[in-house]
C-alpha cells in the first residue's frame, strides 16, 4: 500500500491510523460503549487471539 501512495510510508501510516480510529468509533457505537472501552476490548481480543 505504501509504495502506491505519493507520500510513501508516512501517508500510509496516517491513512491506516484514521481507518483504525473510524473502526473503533463504529465498534463503540455498535456496542454502545465509549471509544476507550471499545479500544480496550479490541486490544484484549487481539491479545487473546491465537493468530
């Protein structure tokens, strides 16, 4: 992805960060919890996964 963008890696990181923020906001809305709680739940889920 980074190689296809004019700004290179910095722009790719910024885009991925914004996508991550948007996903957390969507999850928070679906679960009806705060963004911080949603982020904590996602992080815990990733940490406990077998992948």
